[in-house]
């Protein structure tokens, strides 16, 4: 479940509201193992939720676990100190794996620019952290399209503007100064968007890119070059139904190509549509995590196939 908060007075951190599903306490206890009906301590510690008693991660005794809401407080403070125009900023909080991973998306409408096709996109910052050691505390830059709400991952350079360990012992001023780099990344990405908008892309290449995004590139490669299957028939020719590939191809052909033509911009938007909405995720507890992984995994594929990148 998401927690969306409008912040009209960005000068005070208490205007950010609550913490949604990330509002819980954590504690640690030594990990035990049993042998011959006795229990013995190990050199590992378990971090668990105090409300549900759900184990969230296992770490060494030196590791200091930090509750998600405390990390969110840090992200808020970093953004407020950054000097970015935070007027009208929104915050969207999501957790997955029963609280072991947290994701906070910020949209800064004061930093909004027109996309090549006449839509608008606002600067987005994504703060992520995990208790199960999936990833450290990271704030990355992206863009959020207004019409379709796609999270447009940046592919022209480094997307992470700040990385830190799982600790609150951070130099907040230093961290805040790095966040303004997101505007530089946004400007560079806008130039890439312009090039993609005018760069044609053969449907076969779009097929191959979509296949790599969902992990069936070898199968689709053989269908195209060995069996001579046309791009429109790939989805029906797969050995197993692949909802991810079919989603990408359908949204590409029916939504983006009619409006944007057979261009890299159309194919790129199809990928960001798929990675943002993740409609075929069955376990909603992992939805935010799946979206994040898709977005991160797609960056290298987009860079590989898009000549304008």
C-alpha cells in the first residue's frame, strides 16, 4: 500500500506526513541453532519487526540495522537541504517483502520540462533501502511523465546521485549537495530523449530489446533469424506464454507506435511503461521490489539497443 503526501511547506520536515507501511519498529536478537535438543548462539544477529515478529534480515554482530522510517527521515532531510525547488513536492512510500525493502518516490513538479512528444516530465527522486541487504541506501534520479505516470529511467549516465551505508551517521550537508546533480542528469537525459524521438527503430530490434528486458532474448533471436517468424507473430510463437513480452509488444504497437511512430522513443516508452506498472505481478507484497528491479535491469538493455543513448 502506498502513502502519498503533498508538501506545500517544504521548509519544515514535519510537513512530510506519516510513514505509511514503513511505520514500524525493528529489533535485533542473536541467531540460534538447535542441536541435540539444545540451542546455541551464532555470530549472526536477526533483525525483526517488533509488531509482527517477522524476520527481515540476518547480519553480523557489527551491523547496525536502521528502521525504514528513520531512513525515510534522512532522505527527507537530504532533499530539504539540497536547494532544489520543493514546492508542491509529493512523496510516495511503498514497502515489499513484509517490510524488508523500502522505496520512497519523490516528484518535484517545480522541475518540470516538456518531452519531445509534447507531454511533460517532472524530476523524480527514488530513495531505496533494505534490511535484507538487497541494496544499500541509495537516492537515484529519474523523471515522471505526467500523462502516463511512467517512471522514465535515465540511461545517459550515472543515475544514482547518492549512496550510503545502512546507517544514519551521514554527513547530511554533503549528501544534500550531491542531490543537485540530479538536475544535471535531467538536462543530459532530455537531450537523449530528443535524439530518440527522431531516431527510427526497426520492429525487429524492438522485439529483441523487449525480449532481453524479460529474459527470453535467445528464444526470440532464434524465432526471428532461424525460423523467420515476423515480429507480429513472436508472441504467439513462444514456447510458453510470456505475459511480460506480450505486454511490451502490445503496448508498443497499440499505444506508442500510433502516436510516436517506429522510433526509439516509442520503444523506450514501452519499456518504461512495463517497468513502472508491473501489472502482471501476482504477489502484491513484492510489487514495489519487482518494479524497482525491472527498472534497474532495463537500463543496460536500453543503453545497448538505443543508438541515441
